[in-house]
C-alpha cells in the first residue's frame, strides 16, 4: 500500500498480513538466528499497527528498521514514536530528483502496469 499517486495500489490491500500473521512472521524471522527486520512497502506508515509490530520485534531483541515512502505520512510525531519504540535506523526511498522523473521511472520499471 502506498499513498503516492503514481502507485496503483488499494488500501487496505486484501493480501496484507493481519496483525496476528504479522506477529507470527516476526516470530519466524526471529527464529532465523535473529536477522534485522525492515518494514518497507509501498508505504509502511499506512499500516495502523506498524509501531505495535515494531515494538514487539524490538522487545524480542531484534534490530528493526523502516524504509517508508517519502510522503506526508512521515511526521515528527511518528519519527518520535519510532525512536521511542527503539528503531535501529531509518531509510527513505527516492526514485529520482524530481516528481516528473519519479513518475516516469516508475512506469518504465513496473512490469505490472
């Protein structure tokens, strides 16, 4: 899911994991010798339980990062919440230097459109 106008996604996506499935996935990943967990997407910030899932993973001892889309969903409040939860690092995905480039490159590289 993503709020960027160039993406053809619906929210909520019916294929999205439920909260219970998200917890199970975190448990399964943890059992793989505790690798880093990265929340990304589309825009992971659109998920209502994102910080609950991140908190759960951090409390298990996992290193957790987020790579949200650079949208208005990334607010100072959410950045503070991520810090309070114990996020290891942030990353932002920018496809190009301008909106025009980003829209054009998305169309060229997306085989599903």
